[in-house]
C-alpha cells in the first residue's frame, strides 16, 4: 500500500556545496535536508523531486539511467566521504520517463510561464495531469511505499498487542487526534518564525503510543490507530495492567471530571525490543489533549493536569531535557542536540536515543508549536 506520509515532493535546490576530494558528487540542500547528488546535475534554484528517508522506491532502473538496481530501492540515512546524506533527488524531467506500471503512456511537458507551474500530462485511457510546483506531492505517482518499522498500526512486532488483537478493536474516537511530530528538516522556516519561542525539549522514547481518555463520563484506552476493548482477556495485557491496574489512570481522570486524553509511550519488555532494558512495563506521558478546546495542552497546563490526577509529571512524563530557544541557532545545531544517550530513569546505560521533541511552552495562533529532531547518530546506527 502507498504511504500516507508525504515521502516525495517537488522542492527547490537552495544550495549546492562541493565535497572536499570528491569529483563526481556534491551536497544539495532541499528544505532543511542535505543530500548527496551527482555533481553538475543541478543548479541552485532548480526544482527537483525530493524523496525522504524511509522511502521504498519501485524498481529504479526504469527511470534513473545511471542506477541499475533491479529491485526496490531503500532510501536511508547514509554517510559518504564523511558527509551525511539523507534522501534522494530525482530530476523533474525523469518523471516524464516514469513507466507508471505497464501503461503505454505518452507524456508531454508544458510550462506555464506566468505561474511557473509545470504540468505533466500523462495520456493513457484517461488523461491525468501531474502539477509540478513547489510542494507537489508525487509519492503516489511514483508509487513509493514506506519502509515498515515495528511501531504504530495495530502493533505489528509489538507482542503486547497480541492478546488484544484476537479480541478486536474499535475505531479511534473521533473527538481525539492522532498526532504526528513533523521533522524540523521539513519546516526550516521555524528557525526564524519561532526564534523567540521557548520550547520544552523532551526525549522521544521508542515504544508504542497509547492514549487514555475521559470524555463526559466515558473512558477508554487506544493504540495509535484503534480503541482497545476492555475485556477479561485484554485486561491481562501489559497495556491494561499498567495503565488501568497499576496507574489507575481512567479512574483518576473520571474522578477529576476533566475531558482530556493522556498520550504516552508504553515501553518495556516485548515492546520494540525493549531497547532500554526495563524489567517492567512503564507508561510515560508525552502530551495531553484538551478535548473541549480541541488542542494540546501547553507544558504548564500538562503539569497542572497531572498534579490534579495525582501523577507527578516528573515521574510519569517523558524525560525532560530543558527549555530552549531556537533563535540564533542553525538547523544543524537542532539536529546535533538530538544526538546522545537516553535520559530515561532506570534505562540501561548508553542507549542511543531516537531523538528529541520540541513543544512551545505557550500558545502561538492558539496552538502548541511542535516538531521533532531525530538523532542522526541513531539513524546511522540503525
Ligand atoms: P514515524 O513517522 O517514523 O513512523 P513515529 O511513529 O515515531 O515515527 P512520529 O510522528 O515521528 O511517529 O512521532 C510521534 C510519536 O512519537 C508519538 O505518537 C509517540 O508515540 C512518540 N513519542 C515518544 N516520545 C515522545 C515525546 N517526547 N513527545 C512526543 N511524541 C513522542
Ligand atoms: Mn509519524
Ligand atoms: Mn515511534
């Protein structure tokens, strides 16, 4: 199935830098991503198809002449000549050569001089038009899939979901949201737009996302994508024994009569390889959604709510790494900050953390500004 994450899109090459000692490659910057490209293939200002890491490209030899891979092509974080490279660039004109399955397509390219928008018409039974402008999503056109990791979904690879799966799940409640943390590389303008904002920085834990909510007397537990039914069988799963049994979260929320959803990461044995080496399952809250106001709580509001329900943020929140302004910093500084070991209490020593998450301490345009910075040290090890 094609990914719902936007993995390939059209953007501008904003910079090209030589690599010392390299004759055939150079470093291009697209948005906040740095990626190795063939030297001389692009000039600054060119539109290009940028393909993000975690992409699985269809057999490549069809439309990139100098690559002969016959199988799917994985886009990962790599290091070449001491240079980090993330993603892959495809010249716009190569889209014209895209075979798009076995269809006998006829392509032509038109340029609308006024708007700078290029349109690629693919003529088969019905004519389809692919608009080529900054931001155009070509993930589906190219047929890119996401390299599967073990989290999210119904919990593939996470044994804590086994017991629940057999018992069925219901749809994710419509009054809640499934949050995604966008990558700072896709939002490089934040570095200026939010230069004065104070951000709470927390560690991004690697487990599985679990939501516990109370809404007008109704309570429930959800995985990333489903509400989990509470039955005699599922009650024995680590999810329920930890959140309901040990922490008693649903009752606490119900008694406080607040319409909120705690969103946290469940970590420990049987979850994502238990990278922290924990002897027992733990639940660490990373966000609180305010159902009546349709927005996430700020850090002070979160601490308040946790106090109200008698679970201290310091003990039950994700590891806190400080308050930081991003003004005056470079994007590369934000990426470097992500490198390092996990600060989770009780973790075995020297576990490389996946990354860090920034959340504004105050509201901007009535919402919390947030983004993630994934550790390149971690990505290279993976
Ligand atoms: P991917 O998009 O690569 O599948 P992902 O599944 O980890 O990554 P993201 O959108 O990258 O999802 O990040 C958000 C998820 O990260 C949350 O759903 C939550 O499960 C997890 N998380 C762990 N620690 C934190 C934290 N400190 N703040 C926010 N989210 C966190
Ligand atoms: Mn995601
Ligand atoms: Mn995750």
